[in-house]
C-alpha cells in the first residue's frame, strides 16, 4: 500500500507477474485510515516513509489494528532524527518529520506494541526498528 498514485502505478507494473498469479496485491491508501481488516497480517513494513505520516502514534495504532497478535512491524529509515542532512531536508520538504529512535519507540508503545528493538548503524544514521504487537 502506498499513498502515492504514481508509486502504486509503478509497483503494479513492476510486479505484474506476481499480481496475475494472485500472490500480490498493490493498493493505494492512507496509513492513517487503512482500508484493511483487523488482525489479518503477520507482518507490516515501512521503508523510508514514516517521515510523512500524519500523527505517528495514530498511524501506528492503525498498523497494530491490522496485525495479528504477535505480528511484527518493521520500520527502516535512513535518518535517526538527528543527522544534519535529514534535518536539512526536513526544513525543505513540506510535511517531512524525522524521528529519533526514542520517539519512534515511544509512539509504538503508546500504540499498543509490546516489544520494540532498535538497530542503529555504527557509522551512518540508518535505523531499523522491529516491534511486536
């Protein structure tokens, strides 16, 4: 699922074979109001996207809602919310917000995730956050 119509269009073209086999579905949507059933998925991922989510905790609650009990949510960002490059882009790109690992972890826990682990690259601001519902 992606908010961008263009990204959805490109993903559908790139994955046409898997879509035709019924192995993949690509939808356009908004993470703050997911049009997906409760407790259905084992895994949700967010790569380089939470920067633009409206209301981090509320969006994380939506992700938690669609995950099965024990389901995982993986977040991967190239910004740890403190690196100068990302903070520069945050000032240039309207609606962009870079979050620290602590901010992400706090929002996940408030949204109902029970376990949160964070990996931070030793030399770059890259982070991976894995949380369990």
